[in-house]
């Protein structure tokens, strides 16, 4: 038979809807600046009557556009079919089949397979997730120093050079200081990395499973029957009860859903300029230029 079992539909429905990842700090900065700019613009509209007030208002509008594209826009949208990286001015979308790995540097990076004939992979930097390797290394260094100090058995000095406890002031040799957790920003970045890596791994597994299922199902072909061997009675359509048609309908729906997901996995990289972000910068810049020259 050429169809794929209904189990393929069940596997296609195991993943939830799209998830959006963005920096909470950037969102707070955006709203704080928006309130600040709105208050100052209202004040300039009420009290400002000179050329300097016009220039100041144009600068505030331009700064608001910069805050929009750098703080409000950046985000990552991921679902079972692909990933969309929304950067200040451009949007990048690619199916999971084109993603080789996701890692963290100063920003979250999405590594893509190179184009045919090119060995070098392409890297997309996501402005929505920042990661400080310096703070991470500093935290790990503190953890190693605390563990070494605890294992060496040196006394822990408290305030004014006194021992931290009664007796000899030595720590228990078996005592190990608890690890110092990384900052919330680094922890959130690592959590997002795990989620995106799980998406990529699950998509690759589903792609392999779906391809193997289609190949196995296609291998089972029924023997061909010559038209001359069929009796007239056999050519008449058989009567089927409505209940017998429901499983086939479910199977067809499952095949269509799974096929659409596979098409999403195989989508190539598409990068587009965002018109709203460009206008948010160009229009205030032109207003400021005209105000400065007048």
C-alpha cells in the first residue's frame, strides 16, 4: 500500500504550538523608554515654541525608533517545522532540516548547512538572546575555588579574622560549598538553547522516522491484476457502510498533516527586510534632518 499508517498522525500531533523567546530586560527597557519619550513629547508640545524644541522632539522620535528595532522587535519563534529569528531589521526563517546546531557565544547562534557546492556553513545571530561568557567563566572559577578551599581544609576566616565556627575553625573535609548559580540572564539563555536543541533533534528524528515509514509502506505493493481477469461483477462498486469510511478519512488527514510538517522541515533559508523597522528609523531621521536644516 502507498499510504502511511495512522500512527504517523499521532507522532505529528505530539508537539505543541509555536514558542516565542525574547529578552524580558529588553521589553522592560522598551516600555520605560516609551513612557519617558511620551511624557517629554507632551511637555514639548505644551511648552515648546522654538526651533530647539522641534529638534529635541525629532531626536526623541528617532531614539524611540531605535529603541523599537533594538529592544521591542528582536525575538525567536520556534515550532515543530522551523525557526524564525527576528532581528532589528531582518527576519530569517528556515526549516529544521537546514539547521545543524544551535549554540551560545555573545549571542545565540543558529548554524545552517552550506549551500550546494559550498562547504562553509552559514550562521545567524539572534539579537533576542544575549549570553556573557565572561560572567559564566567567573561563576565557574568561583565554584572551583570554593571546592578547592573546602577540600584543602583551610580555615574559613570570618569578620575581623575570627574563625567562622567554634573549635579549631577547620571545615569538615567532606564539606563542599554549594555551586554558585549563574545569573538569571545566562540561565535563561541556556534554557532557550536546550529547548531549541530539542526542537532540532526531534525534527531530525521525525524526518528519519517518516522517511523510513514511507519507504517500508511503499515496498509492500499488491500484485497487479490484468483487466481481463476481472469478472463484470468484480467491477461493480462495493457498498461500504459510513463507519468503514471514517478510518480512511482519519488516515488521509494524518498523512496531509505529516506531509505539511515535512514540507516545513525542508524549507530553505529566507531572509527579508522588515519594512516597519526601516520606516521607524528612516522617517524620524528625515524629520530630524529637515528640522536641523530649517
